[in-house]
């Protein structure tokens, strides 16, 4: 049993691992994360209750769709789209990365299959708005730019949280397209943001956390959020959840499983938030 919830034929949570880290620009190893994250959610450690006492075992049933191991980004996009198209019937999707480039593929698949318009809530140390990185248009440094430029989500429906490693060019792009950025040093502003969308895709790059709380990441950036600040941010937001992902967890550098346990905590609290509006997707 994963995440404190049982498997079931009438699953309302679909889990897909994506073993991909080809575009990782510093530390490779995120491709090993999907199985690592699953192990960190063991029922031997966690009960089924969130901090707000939502009993996930009474609400959720999951179906694990296994892991994709694509050999190219084109193959990654095609396989994700195929899996989403073959399995989605108004459930919530959880994608386990993999580096952050997978989010372009997962957002694109959800958009095409559901036909729904939704926002993007993007937790990350980096804005990922490069036009290209080392000649790669689909690098893990570029997914938000590709998502906006390809019209999958309009810029003014993108909320980025925890940013602390931007460049002037990326900030210029964000300003031009109406992307809202909440830097790590200004987390108090999150409760004041007027969110224009009521349904969202959530993406969690584990490097949004300070390396003290998440040492096992591909691109560690000091000065980040604590796990407490991140969980409080989740509780602050009240949007419906269409899908979410956990990316950039690198088991090779994870000390004592710290980052894996943080990922498991994020998943549990996200399922708690999604429970409040689950009926929307039935």
C-alpha cells in the first residue's frame, strides 16, 4: 500500500513514474526516483491521515501504472500521451519524475486528453524560463517557457513559488507574459496573490526546498524553503487539483532518505487538498 491508501479497481488516483534525466545539467540520477519515492511512502512509516485529519484511506484508491523508460524526449512525450489517453477517466494523475523536463510532456498530455483549461502552480528554486539550455529546447531549464510559448497554459495562469535563482532574461520573459513569481524571500506574499484559475496542475521540484531539507536533488540551491513553509503553502492554496508531479529528486545524493520522506509528505498533503474538491472530477 502506497501513500497510506489502498489499491482499488475504481481508482481515483493514477500513478505514473517517468524515469528520465537526460536533460539534467548538473547531477544525473533523477531517473532512479520513481521507485525511491514509492518506497518512502511505506505504510510501515505513515498513517493515512493528513495534518488536517483528512483520512486518505476513506477517500482514495490508487492504480499504479508503472514506470516509463523512454530513450528520447520525443518518445517520452508520445508514451506519456498514450498512457494518459488510455487511462484517464476524470481521476487525479500523479507523475513521479524524473527531471523537470517531464512536466512539459505531462502538462501537454493532460491538456490534450482532458480539453480542460487549467493553471500551473510551480514550486521550484529556478523559473525554468530559458529559451534553450545547451542547445536543448526541452531541457529541464526550459519547461515553463515551452508550456507558455506553445499555448498550453497562458502566462498569466502560471504561479511560480520559491524562486531564488533567476536570470534577468527569465524575469523579463515572466513580466512580458504575466507570470506571477513569489521569490523564496517573499513567501509571506503568497496569501495575497489573486489566483485567476480555480483548477491547476501542481509541479514540485524538490530543489524548492533548502538543501538542509532536501539534499538529494540535481541542482541544490541554498536559501530555500523549509518543509514547513512548503506544506503551509499547499494549505494556503485552494484550487482544484487536476494532476501533480514530483521531480528532480536524486536518490544518489539523498542523505538518510531525507528528500524522499519530504516528497512523501508533499504527496500526502496534496492528496488531502485534492480530497476537498474530488467530487469535481467525478
